[in-house]
C-alpha cells in the first residue's frame, strides 16, 4: 500500500525536493552517507543548532589527514609551506561562498562565529558619538557587542524591522519600516560629551536568518543602512553624525542563503562551519571589507601578528596583512584543511538546490502544524514568525518555532514536548535559543515578566517552561540538506498523536487512563520494603524496618560528590546502579559491594564525627550539613564508579534556608518535612497491580506491532520504590489522599513524575537503555506535562493513642487502609 501523503507532497514540492538534478537523490544520500540515523532509528531536527556531517565527508577528511603531512603554517618547511597554501585556498573558498571579491574582502579565521562577532565588538572604533543599533531578533553573541559600545560611552538601540510588499502594475515594491526602542547609555569616565573631534562610526547588526523564528531579513537592509538610513528609517532622531557600517550574523542563514556580498556590501559577516556541513567544530570566520578592517583597533599582539617586537622596551611592528593582524597565534590549520571537503559536499548539490529542498520540507511542516485542530475546533499549534506566504523562498528559512495548546487553551510546556519527542527518537531544541529579544517579542513577555522570572530563579536551560500561565520559551525544529520527507512526516505524526485531543470535552491536560473494569477489589497489604542508603545506588529489601522523622531510617542518607562539586546520580553515572548495599542494624554497619572492587566496604553507622569534617552544601533548594569520609573510603567509591568522587553523609538541614522558588511553577518536592537526599519526598509507593497492568500494555504493544521487538517485563524495582503494595485495582493509589499502614499514618503528595532513568536496565555488568517503559507510560499516564507512576508520601505519625512507646517500625504483610 502506497504512502498517499508522500504522493501529495511530491505533487506539491517534487520539483524542489530531493535534488532531482544532482548525482544522487536524497534517498541515496541518506542510505549511503547517513547510515547512523537509520541504525539508531533517529529523526534529527536541530540543524539550526548543528547540522550533521556525512560519511563521505569524514572519509575524505580522514584520508587527507592520514596521507599528508601538514605543518605549522608559521614555519618555513615544505610541509608548512604546503599547509599555508591550503589555508590561502580555504580563505578563497569562504569568500567565493559569499560571492566576495578578494580585492574588497578578507577572510579572517576565528574559533567560531561568536569569536568573529567578539572581534568586531572589541576592535570597532567606538566613540561617545557612536551608535550601536541592532534588531530585536539577534543572538546573545551579537547582543554582547553592546557591552563594548556602552563601555566607550556610545549609544545602543534595539530596533524592530518590518518589511511590507506592495503589489503594483510594474511589479511589487518593498518598503522597510523601523521602530526604535529606548536609547541605552552608560556614564563612563573620560572627556566630557560634546561634538565629535574626529570621524564617527556607527554599527548596525542583524541576522540573515533569525535563529528563533526562521524569519529572513532582506539583505537590501545593507544598502538602506549604509546609503540612505537617515532618510528612509528616521535614524537621524538618535544618531546625527557619522558613517554607518553593517554587520550580518550569517551563522544560521549561511547554510541555505549565503549573503551575496557583490550585491549587498556588508562590512562584516560572521559564519560558522559546523552549521554549514557539521564538521569541523571550533572554527568560524569573519569576512570583513578591507576598508572597514583598516578602521578596526587592536591592542593585543601575539605570535603570527607581528613582524618584530623587543622584549624589554615598548617596541612592536605589526604585520600589515589583515588576516595576519587579527589571527592570534597559530590558526586551527587541520580544521581549516578539513573545510574543503565540506564545501565539496555542498557544491555537488548546489546551495540553491539545498535551499529549495529544505524550504519544501519546512513549508510542508508549517502547513501541517497550522492545520491541526482539537476536537472542539481550537488550534493546536501557534507558530512564531510570518507564515502567510505561499512562496517557497519568501521570508521564512529552515526553522519552525512554535508552542502547543491544550483543548482548554492552556499551554503544553516545551519541556514536555522535548521529553516525549526524545522518547520517540526525535531530536529537537527547546527554550529561547540564546535569542532573548525574539523570544520576548514573539511570546509577548514584558520587561517586568523577564525580570521577575529571572529574580525568581529562572535561567536558560532549566525545567521551568510555563510561568504564571505563559510559556517562557518555544519548541524549534529545523531541517538540513540531508533531511527527508519521512523525517518531517514522523515529526508531524508525533505531534498529532501526542498533543491533539480528538474529543470535544476539556480534560485539563489529563491523559490518566488505567482504571480498568474487571478487576476485583481486594484488601491492600504491604508487599515489600526497600531502603536505598546511598542515593542512586542499589537498595536492599527488609521484612521490617524502623521509621524516623526523615522517612525510612538511613534511606538516602549518603550521597556521592564529584571533584567539581556535582552530586552524582544514575542519570549521569549509570554505573552507580551496580553498587549494592545492606545495613545490619544489630551490628550498626552499612555494607557496600561493587563488582569493580575486590574488598567489601564497611561503614560504621555510629562513627565519631569530627567538627572539621562537617560542611554545608546546597541541594534541591535546601542547605544541608554533611560530613565527609577518609581518603580510603573515597578511593573505594572512585574505583567502583570509575571516576574520582567522595562520600558525604546527611547530618542535618537548615529548615529556614530555602532557595528562591519559581513563582507559579509547580514543584513536587516536600519542603515542609525533613528529608534526607530524596528527590521529592520521604517515600515512593508503587502498586504491584499497576506494574502488572503496565506489563500487560507493554505485551499488547508488541503484539499489535507498535513496538518492534519483545520487551522484557518490568518489575516494581525498576521504579526504585520504598514501598510496594499489593491488592486492589491498578492505579487506585492515584486517588489516595491519606493512608494507614498498621498504626502509622501517611499523606499523599501526589503522583511521581517519571524520567528516562526507568528506561535503564543493568544486566551482567552492562548498562542498557531503551525507550520503555516510559514511552508506554507516556501514552496513558500524562498529566500537565508529567508522566506519573506511583505516589509520593510523607510520614504523618503514629496513632495518637499509641504515640508514646508505640511500634515505630513498618512490617511486610501489614494491612493498608487508604483514606
């Protein structure tokens, strides 16, 4: 049976998709040059972050480096001279890519696009009369130039650019409108402000393609700014003097539409090679107009940038070549040697064909996302940028930035989207993408929103995606030259299956199935008790165990810390799961074993604590007092996990000290009760019947062909519970508010949000990772961005009549009474 969707796609985009005039089709390219994607069944959609290198490209690089000898180009040997020639040829390739004449432009190699932008900011001839103007849609690496401008007393102004197309009899005309934000200035020491005493230079910066929205800026802006800015854009109201120079951040846009510098003579262009063809990283370039380069001021000199210098007097003669003057030290010549193999890949396809291919996928994906509707007719997807154009090349690039809405109009958090996409083997990007201006503009975040979010603790890359009901970032997918229709289709299907609600009733974001008919309600009893003395290491089962004010006695009372101060967990060090533990209360000893260590470690529970061994650490928003162990103990654990670490033990915590928490952001951690080093609560309870139901669903998925191979049954221990209960219906624990075990009372703090840790299995000394059982749980246990399984409990005390002298132990087999 054929794919009707692809047939329609090819009817719409067949002349642009798949390189019909190239030596190899897109399917051949993927099958032969990107086999790793197929082997991992991976859909890679973060080409705006970094595109992928091809097998052919890397084979060419490897053969080049293993069959030739390349020496330092600052030397005079034959190998060095040959290297110098290749570096010169590489400069020309970069200029050719942007259609820049070497008579007018020079290529300066840098450590990346950011270093190229920094070079401009450092060396630009700022004065008190200068202005730095930049579009709101700019990367932080461009915004950082503002610091140099303000430090020299110059003005900094953010602007919004709007381009309108007006159809006419003789053709369309384009008008550009600019609206200015407030002028920024700093008081700096120096001469009093007045009329400029010399030439004044101003800098205007914009991206060729916004890395947040995919919006492409018209390169006519270069000529408008340089030639007619005061008349056309009203810049004269804030900048009355000087010559305007233009900087283009082409790190993203260069991959599909490199700026034609013969038509649009920008003064500075920053590019990044790993965003063009994936390899090498750590290498970029600044293409600079030769006359603009003469105005740049550079103080520091280094090896390679001087013709002569004298060590003990103030004498230096700098080199006259532009690239020699600005490339400090030895350039990354092996990386520079490698870029010709990347350019060869691009030229075999042609940049124009790459642009059309990518545009066809982006336009198809936008169209499909915009068409998605919930059962009540409300839109699922809100796209950012201008998406009204039907033309393949107008305005929008390879990026699609969006957020998703629920049936009731509330937002799905972008971290939820990223988490579920990862489970579906789809790699995408979330957040603000280091573009705060575009993020605030498109998401409608005011200065007050941004400052209050920051003061409340929100930072880039954290998990807080919805604050006070507003998204603070977005989801971004982006395509590369090797992307396929199948990539786009799988992503579209993922969004439809995971976030579209076909029903017409509002479920407030809940997908909590599982209370099945046909299960006989029976009494509940405590099936097992498990204690995990060392956080993220193996636990042990006990028939009976004492309770303390912190939970199970000695549960997660120890942690491992790296040399850098990071608290180690299985998420980053899966080998911690191979460490097994056991506590003998009668002997007062914690026994620890590891397959990597010959000797069994014994730690005395009541060991004497010395004052100089106590320190304070911050963890989970609380400040703890901990004490450390001797070098011999630390060496044992370092050998066990294969990295240097130290063992710390809980001593006490400061109840009055809590780090600032995100206002309006949900948190599960129990801040009102004593905790050792548990993530969220004193106890985690899992139902044996819920685990059985999950296994039934896993088996059903295999039979239906949803999962490709047989999935081993999961045990309750996969979820690292303290308490396993038996009896009743699956997921009945979801509704428990309070429970009694024997004469002990516990309160529910709600469901436990599961992460990919439950997808790890430890077999025969090997760590194995799959997508299950989290993928199956996500299909029916999602609530407001969380995938819930098991419940969190806090200890509420003993029955009042037996408080004095009562049994403070839990026992396997005790009856459990919910509510």
